[in-house]
């Protein structure tokens, strides 16, 4: 039980390359009193480094998996769908809760995200107040209502 | 004709929990039709248009499946497995809503690609609030997967 509380309190991973959107998201989370630390990855490689404990995150304790990953789709280096594909292909992360958070309204993105078992797909509202409210709801859902999967056993 | 609101499939064998869930949804003005299946076999009949739902248009799938785990006939995890194994329902948002405290259920639920796993709060107000937030999240905020089409 203690492990689960820990999981909920672990940092949230926000994968976002646009500095304005990042600032907006951090502000929205703060405004909604989300207590979790937020780690920001600015491209797909950084996101994978965090989740697999490689690169600048070498040695990170992988048992502290984010209770949710907020994943943009259009990203430099490795795009969001490829990040999701790699998470689902690895036993350490294949059940990691991932919410796609995107402005894309392309059918292909929606379909592929669900085909790769994204837990949820949310379109970013353009309006600031709507965005703040939406992100608050999303964060509360995944941080205080949803029960995250238990950490994968250490390899 | 396309209905304005897609349905919610509530898979729940406990009549008290069923009544409470319906009440919480109505109270929050979630107007989606709620189809109740009282065991696992009924849930699959609805989704796949068999048994008493023979002939139902299975291109029309619910926007959300609220799935209890302890169910007569076929349990919730078996239902989920069948949902994920069929092209018509593979992408359906499924939220497990259960009193189960067992780690096995949590692990299996996610391994079978439940979208979310929620423990039923025991206390009345907390239960109502949980259903409200689940409804808001999956019926309003979340973008539902594209409708399945026969190739």
C-alpha cells in the first residue's frame, strides 16, 4: 500500500517541446494545486531517457514511474507516437499510463494512439482558461482517482 | 441516425452500486444512455450483438465501459480480454471500477489494457464524486477512439 502512495506522489512527466505550452501547463498545474513535481522532457529522446533511466537520467530509480505521462505528439528527434510505441514494447513501461495531449485533430493520430494503447487522448483547447481547467481535471483524474499500475519488478 | 450521445455500458452485478452509479451520472447531467449488464456474458452480448442483443448494430459501440471485476458467469478480466481481442471493441475506453484490493487484479487489469483502474470508494459522497469525475473525464474531456468500421 505504501508503494502505491509513493507511485501517486512520483513526478509527472510532461513531454512538450513548445516553451509557451510548457509554461502554460506548469502554470495550470500549479493553479490547480497539483502537489506532484513535474519533470519536463523537451523531445522524444529526453522522454525515453527519463522513463528508461538512460542519457542524462542514467541511474534514475525506475520504480518511481510517473503516475501519468502527458505526451505531446509533434516532438523533435523522436515523435510522440514513436515514444508510445517504445514504451509499450518494453516490459518495464508497457502499462505506464500515458495521456496524449495534443492540438492534432488528424484521424491518423487518434487512431494510432489508441492502437498503441494510449490510455487517453485529449485535444488541447486553444483558450487559456479552458486549457487550465482541462489540465486540472486531467491531473486530478490521473493523480488522485486512478490507481497506477504497481512498479514493474526490478530486472 | 446518429444518436447525440453515445451510450455507457455499465457492467455491474450489485443492484445498490448500479442504482448509485446511475444516480451520480444523472445528477451531473450526463445524458448518455446507460446500458446495464449484470454479468460478464450480458456485457459481451451487448458489445458483440449476440444473445438478447442479437441484431444490435455493433458499429455503434459505447463511449465508455465501466467494468466491475467480480461478476457472475464471466468475470471482468475475462470480459476485458475478449474486448481487447476483437477488432470491433479493441480500442474501447474501459475503466475498471472495483472494490478489489488485490494487486493481482490491478496488474492484470493493466496488462489487459484497461484504460484506467479505479477503486470504488466505500463512502457515499466519495463514490458519487468518483462517478462524476469518471463521467466528466471519459464523456466530455477524452476524445473517443474512431468508430470501428467493417473493412
